[in-house]
């Protein structure tokens, strides 16, 4: 006789095989994320830790990955295995799927069974052939911007439940801050290099102008006009022409010193 107290549908916890270790303690997981924030690791290292935490804090996970969406397009980073990478690639190919929807709507998306879910028919059909049956994807949101999504895949249907969704929300929140800070650091370094190059170029132009004055230019305007004319004629930047002139002068001075 059927037990009337049993649920009509098994929960994700009931579907997990006996002896399956429980998810990693969430406090430990979040502390790892905080430690990475403080250590300013590289983007790739950060994403590898994100996917590792996602996979180990959700029981039964086949694979995990992060999707980043920016001016360079949609791409997967730090996929934990080939299955996760292939499942992501199918989303980009069909331009549909739970991960892209989570990114666009900024809301978590869960699939209990890809063989019966009808929201993304082409992707569900293709990914079920890879052995993926259940999915949980959570957006990476920082401020007013959605920068991507984090997702986990499982070979069993109905593997993920409300607890897994809560865990992924917390991890995604930390991951979004991590990625935003890392990207800001990269951008700051890029701008710093540009500023350094610009200042170096300005100094080269100023010194080259002084050289031309010493060689007989009437004033600074005429000296700069000479540099600009050479730049226009050769199709090279003024800063490059100035640096070339300074190198030529330095070489001549060294030759004279040797003689």
C-alpha cells in the first residue's frame, strides 16, 4: 500500500544516492570567495574557484561553468568538464537556454527535467542527448548590470531544489562582486598603462621640440610643425617621430663621445 504521507513527486534530496556526501559547508565556501577578493587573484583563477565552489556546494552536480556577457560577446569560462562546456556552447549556438535567460532576466532559472521542459525546445533536446537532465542557473548581477550567469548541470532529473537555489544565489552574489572588482582592477591597470604611455609620448615630443630649437627652429610652434609634418608624411604618430629623433640624436652623441 502507498504511504499517504509520501509526496507525489520525489524531492531532489530523495533522489540523491545513498552515501552521497553532503554539500560543502557554505560558510567555508563564502570564506574562500572573500579570501580571493582580498588576494586579487587573476580572472581565470577567480572563475576556476567560482565553478569549483558551485559544483561542490550542490550535490550530484555533473559540471559547472560561468558565462560572461560583455562587448566581446557570450563565452564560457572555467568550465569544470567537457559536458558543461558543450551544454553552454549549445546555448550560444541556438541563442536560447536557462543560462542566457538567467542573465537576461536577472532571475534564477531551474530545469527539473530537460526531456519534459518546453521553454527552450531546441536546447533541451540537444542537451538531453549529452546526458544533462536538470539545470540550475543564477545570474551574476553587480549594481544595475548583469554580467553573466553561473550554472550547474546534473545527469539526474529533479536534482536541484530550493536549498540549492539559495546556495547558488549566495555564491553568485559573491562571484559577481569578485568579477566586477577583478575587471575593475584590469581596467585600472589598462588605463594606467595608457596614461604612462601618453605622458612618455608627451615628454618625447617636448624633448624633440627642444632638439629642433637647438638645431635652428624659430620657435616651439615651428619645431612642433616640423614633427607634425613628418608624422603626416610617413603616417606615423607624432610621439613616434619624436622618439625616433631623440634616438638618432643619442646615437650621434655616443658616436662623437667614442671618437
